[in-house]
C-alpha cells in the first residue's frame, strides 16, 4: 500500500476504535487466530472478526488460512503508511523550527 492522504485517513479511522487498537497490539507478538484474539479482548468472536475486517481493509493486517483457521498478522506496509503520515508532521515541524531559527539568527 503506497502512501496517500486517503490511505492515511483510512488507517487513522481504523485505529480510532480502542478495540481495534487492542487487536493490533495483540498482533505485535505474531500471527494469531480470531479465537485466540477473542480470548484477550472484551468483545465476542464475531465482533473480533468485524474489527479484523476493518483493519484488513485499512491495510494494517493480512490474513492467511491455516486449515479451518484464519491467521492474522500485522502488515508492515500499512504501518509504513501511518509512519509516513506521522513523519510528515515532524518534517513540517522541523522546517518551521529552522525557519524561526534562521530568522532569529538574522535579527541578532
């Protein structure tokens, strides 16, 4: 998934829900099945599946079948979209700081 403001908005929207953030945190430890995730969050298995569908649609997780189980893992490309978006703020802040510092240097 390449960076775009639409992709970043979709990622941010997906992470706006605390349960989805909790699910993503659980996946930091590696691939997990829906049933395993459901034991650690305060929602039903069908609700976990819905949250995973949103995370997958936003490009934050991928899914693979392992027999009857669906295993989900974090998609690094989706995280890269989020990282690029957030780093753009840092880049803008550094540029603004440099501009102010340059102006201060001229005034002295």
